[in-house]
C-alpha cells in the first residue's frame, strides 16, 4: 500500500498530465479549424503534422513519476499481472503435458499387447515350421495308411451291421414254405441273400459305371428284386426286364 504523500504526489502528476492533454487537444482542434480556413497551406500543414507524428513515435516512453514508492507499487501490480499470466500458461502446459502422458501410456500399452501377440504368433510359426521339417514323407504315408485302414474298418463294421439287420428283417425264405407262386425253376440252386444282392449291385456300379446293370437269374429271389424296385433302390433296364442296376443317389 502507498502512503498518503505518495498518493497525493501521484494525483498531482495526473492533474499535470491531464492539463497537458487538454492543451494538446485544444491545439489539435484549433489547427483543424485553421486548416479548413486556409486551404492553400494544407500540404505544408499536412507535412508538419506527419513530422510531429514521427517525433512522437520516436520518443521514448517516460514514467510520469519518479517517486520510488509509486514505482514500487506499479512494479508490484505489473508483477502480479505477469505472474497471473504465467500461472495461466503453466496450467495450460501442465494440462497438455498430462494429456500427452496419458496418450503415451495408452500407446505403450497397445505396443506391449502387439509385441506379445507378435511373439506368440512367431513362436507358433516356428513350432509349425519345426514340426513340418520333422514330418517326413514316410510318416505322411504311414498316417495316410492308418486313416485308410480306419475307414476300411469302419466300412466293414457298417457292412456287417447292415448284413445282420437284413438277415434279421429280410431273411431268405424257408424252402418248405415256398408256395407255387414263388417256387423256383431249379429248386437245388442256392438263393442269394439280400445283402449280397446289394453288394453285387454296388460293386457293379463302382467297377463299371458305364455298364452298371446286373443280369437276374434264379439265384435272385423275386420278392427281393421287387422290394428293391418298389423302394427306389434299384431300377430295371429299359429294354431288358431281366437286368437291374443300383439307383443313382447323387
């Protein structure tokens, strides 16, 4: 806080500067009036005004009081203003620094995750390459043979199950119970079971697909042939009714 004497000194200096300002303002107004009345001297007057403006621009600013107390008070106010501006700048850059730190932290976490993923994939690729290099042609062939044998065993199991099911539900007729309608031309000839008929038709289709028909003889029990035809499993030859083939299921 300034003393009363310093305040009075500052007020007196302000009064002097205000009087000087009024004096200059009156001079400017009178100069404008004279320039309007005397138009012949206007170029010289304009040059003089420009020269005066240049002098004011080159003039070093001077503080209006030399009182140390006043200078100290003004300095403190200026320091406070500068300090407030610097605090605002510091707050702004601190906020920006925190934002950059968070961004760097997120990017670092993301980079670590990508590096871990890359390391895992690289290990997996190396393991597969090592396994592939150790896998010889012989082992591949042996594995293929094991798979083929497994499929064959499964096929044999299915065929055996199918044979048992057909033998149980579609047995061969009892020779003593054959009626005159179903009596064979040659009683001594063995009848072919239904599963063997299906196997014969299947093998014929696979081995000679261009000629898949099988000729029917006395070994084929007519009810079996009729069963296959009625259920869409077999088809007769269009020109020879004594030939049948397996129906196309694809």
